[in-house]
DNA sequence: TTAATCATGTAACACGTTACATGATTGC
DNA sequence: GCAATCATGTAACGTGTTACATGATTAA
């Protein structure tokens, strides 16, 4: 997936590894993360496959930078990926792994667990309001302004997802509190 | 995460690698997947760490099997993991990666993309109805029947998540169709 | 002068996937 | 006789994380 994420970004315009890292950090952060170590490695792999090419740019005083751009065969690969059957629906959910085995801990501790998730939902929303993925900035950068509709869709998903998780944790906490009351009633 | 998933299962009772694979396939499938190759490797790692031990069981005629069980230090590790701050909230979403870059393809193709996701939502629901994660079976196996409440929570999450994704794809398709109508109006 | 930002990476390890390999028993 | 299930793995590769390493410029 990261390979195609990088191809997709380079398809908007040439970038350095550092630019790519910043884009992941600023705009894709809520659905994908990537360290520079991985990005630089993948850029080498993409170059070996002939999907991207690089150009050394010397800067006054500053060290050189490498500008990467997508090639014709890179565009082909990007489109192959977009057209393949796999929608990417199956995901792994660490949050559910941790929930599944909570029978080992006390009800009180588990209420705390769900409250911590709620706090993270809140953080996510605050982070989104403080620096929303900067769509208008990208819109200017890219020739085709229709791209923005798909960017907005990912944000809409993010919001709906957070609301859902928040609602789910409320239910979970309610169930645990009902259970606690039942046992004290005996 | 897989390490702790395996520890969590062995905490319910001794199992072979094959049993663990079946449990992932039958009951944890909608939030985690694991191949036998990975399971057998992790079991060796867990054994080297002293978190599990194994016992060879000879069977009449059949080849031996290895029964794995959790050790005292394995239980400690399981509890350390359950109590650590990380809730596992951050996930990677391949579905959003594929959505983000769809500006490269036509509106018609992208409507198809979202309809394929809806079909997968439907498959998920059918699969859930055909063979729901068998809670009552586990409940008998385990001493503490309170575990079931957490298993049910993961299923509840699964259902809420699918509903959300389905709703989201409806919105996406609606937006794309509005866009199509606007452009034909010109 | 100190922290942040720009800019590029290597090394080692951890985790996940795909393909291959073997062989017995059980049910149709 | 054939497919499914039980049962165990290896090898190679792909992807992701953590820690380390370097060094210039810019703003407080």
C-alpha cells in the first residue's frame, strides 16, 4: 500500500522524500503513517522498478536534495492498482484484540480502558479542528480540482468512524455498569 | 499483537498450533487474520521467551501433536499488555488509501468501486449470519463466563462498523451522482 | 544558544504473506 | 478413489518499527 501511496502523491507533482513524509504526517495521518526510514527505502524500490525517477537539485549552501517524479510505467502501475478488484476492505483491528481478552481484568479497569478510547476520540476531533487536512492548499497544487471530492470522502469517513467508536464505547461502559449493579444487588 | 492474541487464547486452555489457527479463522476472523506459517513461528518465539511451554502428545496411529500451554510468566506478560496505556486506536486503512487517489479514474469507475465495497459489507453480514462467532461454545470451555461480554462487544463493534461503512459508501455514491448530473446540466 | 525545520539515510529487528512440502485419517 | 480435515513446518520475500547518524539553516 505505501508504494502506491507514494506513487499517488508523486502523480500530483515531483517531491523529495522529506516532502512525502510531511504529506503523510499532515494530510494522510488519520489513515496511514510512515517513517522516513521506510519512505526512503520504498523510493529506492520504486526507482529500481522504474516507476519513479530522481534528479539531484543543488541548493545554495544547503545540501543537495533529490526530487522524485513519477514515470510513464509508474502511472500505469498506479492505475493498475486503482482498478484491481481488491477494495482493501479487510483490516486488522488492534482495538478489538485488546477488547476480546479483557475478561482477564476487573470491570473497573475495563471501564477505564473504554474511557481512554473516548479520550483518544476527543483528541482526534480536536486535532482535526486545530489543523484539518489542508484540502484547499492541495487543490491549487493539482491540475484536476475534482480530486478534492475524494479527499473530502476520506475525511467524512474519519468523522463517521470516530463517532461510531465513541458510541460503541458508550454502549460498552453502560453494559459494564449494568453488570456491576446486578452483582451488588445480589 | 499476534503474540498477545495467542497468549490470550492459550490462557483459556492448552491448544495446538492448528487449534489456534482454527480459532483465528472461526472466531477472530473479522478483526484479525493469521496464517499457520506465522502462528508456528510465533509459538517458537513465545517458547523462547518462556511465555508458553509445549508437550508432545502421541496419538494412536496419528502423528504426534504439540500441545501448547501458557506459563506463569506468560500470564504476567498477557496482563502487562492488557494494562499498558496503548489502546490500539491507531490503525491503517487500505480502503481510504484507495479512495484518496481515485481522482485519477472516472466517476463511473469510482461508483463501481463503492458498490463493490457495499457488496463486501453484504458478504460480511451474510457470513456473520451463516456462522456467527460461536460464543456459547467458548463460554462452556472457559471457567469465567463473564468473558463472553467482551466477545459480544467485539461483535457489536463489527456490526456498527459495517453499518457505518455502508452508510458512507451511500453518501459517496450520492455525491458522485450529483457531480455527474451537474456536469450534464451545463 | 537552543530548538525547530530541512534533508538524507543505515542497521537491525519485528511482523505479515505467499508458496512450497509432507503425510495420516475420516467421510462421501 | 477423492476431497476435506488434522497436523507440522521451512524459505523467501515484503512491509513496518525503532534506534542511530549526520549536518546545515532559520527563528525565538
